C-alpha cells in the first residue's frame, strides 16, 4: 500500500508544478488536460464525485495538496468535465509584509 501512495504523490506533483508555474490567477483545465499534465488517467471518482476535488483541512488528500501547495483552490464542473483553479488571495497584512521584504 505504501508504494501506491508514493506513486500517487509523484503523479499529483506534476499537477502541482504546472499550477505553481502558471502566471494567471485563474487556470481552467479539462479533465483530459489534467490527465495530459499528470501523464495518466484520473480515477473514476474525479470524473463523477465532486467531493474528490474538495480541500477540507481535516481530510486533505494527495490530489488536493497539488493545488493547495500551489496556492490555489479547485472548483470542479463535473458536467462540463473541467476544473477551475483560482489563486488564493493573500491577506492585506500579508501583502504589506511582502512589500517590506522586497524593499530590503
């Protein structure tokens, strides 16, 4: 079982890198495009169960870490077979701190 978890982590790491490297605040991908990025088919649940795309803190999954670590949230549209990944908004206090750090 441990071996399967490692393979899945690598699989979704490719999605993480893709989302991390996109400049746009919104990235829209079809299920087929996600499969192209990860190099394999999405599981059946990804195409039929919206819960697969949730990002509950108490129930984080390897796939949800791909977009949360890339500072994005996922909104799935099962009927359209696509997912919208929006960049998480940084709080204004965080933004001010980031400006100060850049000036040093």
